[in-house]
């Protein structure tokens, strides 16, 4: 059962620059372990010290957040698309032409 794992830019150095890879597995947890076996360092980049997906990494299965399903136990089927997306933060507020913050 191969799922397509979409790899975000920060993790592509682990996958030799590939933006997507085929990984066999029946759950998110299994996909992570198999990705780790094929691309060492993957697990450490997506899991925290307790073995949970890091809070700033969002994982989607066919566009649905795994946290709204069964978390790492979420079932993955052949042909599913799994995306690991790091949350974005930072930036600065928009300013108007007079230098004040815009509403």
C-alpha cells in the first residue's frame, strides 16, 4: 500500500530534493517510521521527544487534518496523499502610508 508523501521544502534535503515520495504504510505512524528507514532524520524532524507529531507540523491525509481524525493512528490507503506542512509564523503588521498600523 503506497501513499504519496508530500515533502515540504525544509525536509527535502532528507529526500534528495524530492518534493514527493511513495511510502508503504497503513497509518501515519507507520509512514513516519518507513520514511525514517528510507530517509534517515525524517522522524526527528516531525516527531517531538514524546513521539508525537510536533505541534507546529500539520499533517493532512487527502486534505483532512489528521488531528481531526485518529492522529498518528489515522488509516492510510493505497493512493492516499499525505502532506507534512510546517506552520508559518512571523512577519510584521501592515503599515499605512503614514507609518501607523492599518486595521
